[in-house]
């Protein structure tokens, strides 16, 4: 195989992924105006459903514009030897391979993020604002960007530097060391993300003593779940949309409730949502997902170790000097079809787990409060209640609202 052939394979993968995504999105859009099933008639009134349909259509059009722009920009970058151009800039600053790689990725990622800022701004301050969701100020928007860049520069560059160092020191065995590094980092972040990272972006406060905390504590006690850390996060700082999540292990496990969730739901509904989250823990879904992620990372790194030394990878992107960082990008593009398949499998498993967590909440607490909470959350986020089955199969990590209601009432 020549580098030219590999180049066209990469371009083909990019274009095919784009076409498949557009076909699925178009099929999904055709269902935006479907009549709601009987089980969902009480989610929206007539005006709210029209607003939901308008919101979905607006986001669909915006997604088409942004994805098409991204495709054109990507293809132009390939055609005009953008990777070689950036690589030459990086090599102008240093001869050290690690420094070159960090400068290279720094330029690529920063430029990419800056180019997409107008789209992110429009999404937040025009679309989300129009439909009543946005609570983000311009100051918060800018600070979020800066904090994100700093985190990527510190954590991302540190991990990348170590992986390249492993590669140069051990060559074909580097994937084992890289796998161990990423595994430790993943475990650490799962344990302490809410404690160390979330406070950089949001304020978290312990749920105050009162009727809600008492109900949560009583339920947790009935299912033998030790839960001392219940936090409320200021999600309303950015959006009116609500959420809740479980994080950590052992002494660091905690439940986090968005303040918007507490505002939108009754106490019984909140406890039902938490029962669902505890169900994930009790059914060991969190451990499964973490283990699967670690194993997939190891598989990916192993395949990378077999190919990364091949100069064809760098040559395919128009760079004559074979290097780890260029090969890494080429490999990532070539690996994307496999990544899509593994993502599809994980979505199938995730939907199965959601049913199991729903059933746990129904069996240990009650099904109806969970149903009403799901309906309220769907209504308040103007969710699509009639998605196309193919789109659900490919993209949804959760069953549809209708599927969850039928399961809970079965």
C-alpha cells in the first residue's frame, strides 16, 4: 500500500462518516412532527409541543451547518498539507520530539477551538437563549474556555509527553506503560473528579438538612447504601436544564443534584431519580463501564503499537519525516470505524443498564414517581419524544422516554 492510497482511505472514512451521520439525522428529523403516543400526551400541551418541534428543527439545521463547515475545513486542511505546515512550525521551535509534539497538538487544538468559538457562542447565546435555556453570562463563557484550555495544557500535555517518552524508551512495548498510565489516571479521575475538577467550574454545597435529605437518607438506608455525601451543584449558572449523577467509589462516592432538578421535581420524584442512580451502583454498571473503557483503551493502544512505527502513517498526511504525533493522528482517523463499532456496542449495553436501573428504582422505591420525573425532565429540556429507531440505535445511550415508561409499567 502506498501513502497516496492510505491518504484516500482516510479521506473516504471522513466522508463516509459524514454521509452516514447526515442520513441518520435526516431520518430523525422526519419524525419531529409525529403525533405523540398516548403514553406521552401529557408531557406537552399544544404550544409546548410546537416549541419542542421548533427547538429540534433549529438544532437540526444548526448541526447541519456546523458539521458541513467542519468537513470542508478538514478536507481543505488535508488538501493544502496543513499537517506538514503545522509540523514545520513546531520543528522550528525545538528538536526534541516531545516538545515538537506538544507544540504541534497545541497549535491544532487551540486553532480548532478558536475557529469553533463563534458556533459555540451562537448555540449558547442565540439558540439556547431563544428557547429559554441559557443562563450563561459572557464572563462565564469566556472563563470556561480559558479553564478548559489550561486543563488540557496541564493534564493533556503531561499524559502525551509521558506516552511519547514511553515510546522512545521501549518502542513496541510502550503501549503497556501507556495503558498503565491511562488506567491510573482514569481511576483517579473517577474517584476525585467531583472533588477536584468540578469546583473549577461550579459551586457545590452539601444538601442542607430537611425533608428531602431525610427522605433520601431513609431510602438509602432501606437498600443498605451508605450515602453521606449529597451535594447540590449550581447548574442554573449555565442552563435551566436539570440533571443528577453518581460519582466516586468507597469513601469518595457521592450523589450530585443540580439545583434545577430540586426546583423542577417533587421530593418523591427526586428520591426516585436517586434510586435509579443507586441502581447503577448496586448492579455494578459503573464498574463494568470503567472496566470496559480500560480494556478498550488497552486494545486501542496495542493496535497503535503495531502500526505507529510505519512511516506510511506520517506520509499519508503529507509529512515526510516520520513521527509519533503525526502517526497518532493518522491512526486515530483510520481507527474511527472500529471506534464507531465499539461505541455502538457500549450504547446497546448502556440502554440495557438503564432498564435495569429503572427496574431497581421501581422494585426498591416506586415506578410512578420515576415516570413523572422523566416526563418533567423531558418537558423542561424540550426533548425529542419521537426519535427514529435507527437514530436511537446508533446514538442513544438511554432508551427513549416511551420505552422507559412501558418498561416501568410492565
